[in-house]
């Protein structure tokens, strides 16, 4: 090959590599079914390509789709009661604030308490791992629904979330009260966040699944939301898996009565609204989530570097 030809060939491969590594492997559709505005925040995991957006506004009834690269890991949540301080021009939220001072979260996570949706796409065994977590507390109901017609190809590819209004049933010593709203409860802390004790935080001597057990507080969360993580070692009943490549619908306030029937309907998705008589079996396998997070190290940068090295 002539030098110019091989150079052209090289750049062609480079372009293909870029296209392949930035492939839009999946999409998240976020829908705000709440009767109030929600500002979603998105945090990409370490070593994962950031998304095109890290935070935006969703008015009541609005939806927005976000393209997700393959092998992405990260978390997303809903911020509530947000406003911009006119004198300082900084944006902040009463719940789920990411501290950036802007609508974009710019690589910062949620201040607890906040309901979190956690994802590791294309993790161990080429599967997607996802869950809804109350380990950092709760601020609003959330449903994660895979839009999958390939559920039979393995895993437990089914909707998860927390549909209950935990703000209403939150124990008074865990409640976050909005000061200027006549005592309205806007979020519910985890016992770890409220009391900082190792037995609630699964830290120190309680840093493994044999010693850290559900508490009376975490059980309030688990009873209300059986599919959501209620404490750190709640993996067995709270981690869900789908074949890589499916899309996800994330709905805030899924059981709002104004909701349309369809894939993001919690009852259609098999999640009972009030009385859950589902029994989850299987041994507690602590640390599964922590492990799946580590599978997120494959980045587009790495595949690009591999192409450079071949030449
Ligand atoms: C999943 O990750 C593996 C490497 O771990 C990669 O070879 C494969 O192309 C990825 N699949 C998708 C759909 O991105
Ligand atoms: C706006 O920020 C200033 C300075 O931090 C603070 O004193 C003031 O109370 C804030 N205003 C509102 C409405 O929160
Ligand atoms: C879903 O499947 C994964 C992998 O087999 C398993 O670890 C997890 O416990 C299962 N989750 C539920 C809720 O059954
Ligand atoms: C939930 O439903 C089951 C079976 O239908 C019933 O036995 C149980 O009492 C119900 N629990 C509550 C809290 O209503």
C-alpha cells in the first residue's frame, strides 16, 4: 500500500473505531408522572464515558430520552423543590441536590436522602445489572422498566422500583421536613444517614453480609418496596439483570392515577401497588453490586488506544 493509502486506511479505521465505541447501545426514557417538577440528575461511574447530559428539568407529564453508550455504568435520581437564588444565581434543590449550583450535575452525585436508580450495562457475563436503591434514603417513587422482548434469554429482566410514598410513612426521626411548607415531609433518611451507626451503615465490624443485618428501619423500606435495596447487603432480592442492549424506561411517580396504561404501568409490570405478597427466595449474596460496578472499566478510550497500538 502507498503511504497515503495506508494513512487513509488508518483514518478510516479510526472513524470506525470511534463509531463503534460511541455506539448508542441503549436509551433511557425518563418520564415525570409526578404532579410537580422533577430535575433528574445523572452520575456516570468511574472510568465510564459521561453522557450528553448530567441534569435537566422535567415538568409534570414531560418525557426525555437519553442515549446511553454500551458498557455504561452510573446512577440517576430525581431532584425536587429546586430553585435559582436570584441574588447568587445558584441553582439548588431541597432533595437530591448535586451541589453543582447549576441544573447540570457536572460529575457530582446526589446528596442523601434520594431514591437512586443504579445501572451497570454490559457487566459480568454480558448482562445489564440494575436496581433501585433506598440505601441512601428516599425522596420520590421511581420505577425502572426494561423494554425487553428478550426476557426469556436469561436473567430476571423485569421492572423494579419503589412505588410507595415513603414520605408519608417515614418514621418521624428519619423525616426531612420542608421548613416553609407547614411541616410537609419531602424525603426519608436512611438509618445510616440519620444515626451514623456502623450496624446501620454496614461499616467497621458490620462491614460484611454475615454481621450487617436488616434493621427495624430498613425493614420499613423493604416492606413498602420489596424490590428496592433497603440496606447495603440486600442484593439477592434487589438486583435485576437483562441481556445487554435493552432500553429502559425510568418513571418518577409511576402510580400517579393520571398515568396511562402501558409498559411503564407498575401493575402491568407486575409490581403490586399496595399489598405485596411476593416471596423472594435465595441466599443473601453480599457485595454483588459492588462487584458489578467494577465491570464498568471498559471504556471507548481503551478500544481507541488498542487501535493506536496496532499501528
Ligand atoms: C460488552 O463488553 C464486551 C467486553 O467486555 C465487548 O466485547 C462487547 O462488544 C460489549 N457488548 C456491547 C453490546 O457493547
Ligand atoms: C440566596 O443566597 C444568599 C447568599 O447565600 C442567602 O443569604 C439568601 O438567603 C438566599 N436566598 C434564598 C431565597 O434562599
Ligand atoms: C437476579 O439475577 C441475579 C443473577 O442471577 C441474582 O444475583 C439476583 O439475586 C436476582 N434477583 C432477584 C430479585 O431475584
Ligand atoms: C396481603 O395479601 C395477602 C394474600 O392476599 C394477605 O394474606 C395479607 O393479609 C395481605 N397483607 C396486608 C398487609 O394487607
